[in-house]
């Protein structure tokens, strides 16, 4: 009889302990969430001070982040324009013809016509997609791709060609690379395209090398048709 009377007590003790653990977890979660929101508000406050008031219509998080994105894009366009103007007024560049406009926007391009590139030839390429790995072509433009999760930034410096941009966009979207944002600058016979891409779930391009390779193929066809 004594053993039977102690079992409910153990269950009640265990239940009480579980309730305490759940309550402690809830309190901890609330504290963590409160700290996260506090930190986020501090970041947003700093971000808001870094841009003109005209870029922030409201004080909510979405408006601040959206305004910051637009401000950065405008700064990038201004930088590209000033870079082009600087090129036009540089006597050294005009004399030797070796330095091309917009070349300073590329740090480690996968393809390059003016500097050593990570994947300029098929011998150096490291392309994970088998089809495009077997279809490598010499560089026809400067191409640099960076990726963060399912978003990619693409920079292209190419000579001007008819329907260059529409053909690039059409080719990318046919491969399930959606264009989110686009900036274009032109100087002399060169054009600089900066594209923000979303890599869709059914896209077969899963690395910067894959994307750079297919962009180089698109540009190769464009240049061949223009010649």
C-alpha cells in the first residue's frame, strides 16, 4: 500500500518540475526576444542617421531598410558616373589605352579581359554544373559574381552591343535567375551592368562559377551576332 501511495507524489513532483522548466524557458525566450528587438532598434537608429531624411518616409523597420537600399543604389550610380567621367578626363588612360573604364569595380572576377581572372579559361574553371563546366568559353567581358544564400550580385563590363541588356536579362530569367534590381552606366564604347539576382528553387545554377559561366556564354553569343 505504501508503494502505491508514493507513485502519484513522484508524478506530481515531476510535473511540477516540468512546469518550472517550461516557465524558465518562456522567461528566457522573452528576455532573448526583448534584447533582440532592442539591438535591432539600435541598428535601425544608426542606419537612419547615415542617410538623408528624404529616403525615410516613415520610422518603421521596413521603410528604413527600403530607404537604405535605395540610398546605396543611388550612391553606386553616382560612383559609376564619376568613375566614367574620371576616365574621360584622364590623359594617361587616353594616351596608352590600357586602362578601361569601370575596371576598378572588379576585385576577383570569374572572367576578365583586362586582368587575371578566377575562371578565364576552361582549364581554370571550377564549375559545379556539369553541362556548363563542359561548355566553357574564353572571356568576352569582365564578369564577377558573388552569392549570399539564394541571392547573387552580378557585375558585367562589356563593349556596347545591340540589345545587350535585354538579351542578358532574357537569358538569365530563362535559367530561373530573376532580376530584382539593375543599374547601368555607359562610358565610351563600354557599359557596366550591375544586377541583383534571386536564384529560384528550381534553378540549376548553384555557384558563382555556374552563373559566371552561363553569363559568359550569353555574352559570347551576343558578340558573335554583332560581328
